[in-house]
C-alpha cells in the first residue's frame, strides 16, 4: 500500500507541474492539437510597439481601436516562430473597419510589418480588397463576412502553400513560386517562418478578436 501511495503522489505532482506550466504560459492545448494564443484576460504573450493603448482586452476579447498599431504574438508556443501551421481566430468588425492578420512576420517597434504576409480584414472600408484577401498577392473583391457579426478567419501554411478560409469558404489557395518576385517594401513578403500580428489600421477602425488559436504542423 505504501508503494501504491508513493506512485499516486508522484503522478499527482507531475500532473500539477504540467498544469502549472501551461497556466503560466497562457497556452491551453486541446486533444486535437489546437493551442490557444490568447488567455481572454490580458495581453500576456503579446507585444505592441508604437501606440500601445490602441489594443485592450474587454469581455474576453482583444479590441483594436485607435492609432495605427500592430500586436505581435511573442509567447512560448513554438517560441513564437511558426513555419507550418493552421491558425484560426474569431473576428468582428464595426462598419468601415480595416485590419489584418499577419503571419510569418517579426516584431517591429513601429511601422507596417515588413516581413511575411497579411490576410485582409475589411468588410466595408474604402479599400476594395475585402476580407480573406492575401494582401497584394491574391485579391478578393467579394464579401464573405459582415460587419457587426462574428466570423472565422482561418489560415493554413504547409510548405509553400497558403490556404485562407472565411467561415469555411476558401478565398485563397496560393502556392508561392520558387523565386517570388517582390520589389520595394515587399521584398520580405515571403514564407520564411515567423510569428502572427493583429493590425489596427487607423483611428476610424474598430475590430475585435477572440478564440485565437494555432495548430503547429510538421
């Protein structure tokens, strides 16, 4: 009985340590491999440079409203360096909002992200490039989401292929060529691994994010 008691004690301690580590990192992993990147309480694991007050947490959501800013994931999951993955977030926009989700990018203190790709969020703003576009690469003119309603933005990168879905509708299926032609500020718009960033485009845009999660792939 004593040996059995010791076994139970060791199992309990290991389990407790594992739970504690997960809680400290703010990442909750599910049985199907999805890992939460946002704890719903604060911006632990995320970092914003200029105009940091643009981002806040309200009622379990990340709110982006204010001057131009970008919120980068800098947490422990994959050491915030993702190559192949599935990513998903629930998004809601107010009318005329413009935003985006960057991937394969890197933290910058200011300015528009120079690395990686942007998946557009824009249901009714002035830019004709609508939600679900792979910005400046594959443009979508149709509306697949509506303002004031939650929609799902999904991104998958596997090798040199990028798939974007809005509410389970494929809007982009893009294969990056071996030597993609990029010029000017777009020279680093390539698949090279990196993190995610949420965009606050301008003071007239209000956007909300929740249920942000990732599934790393081999």
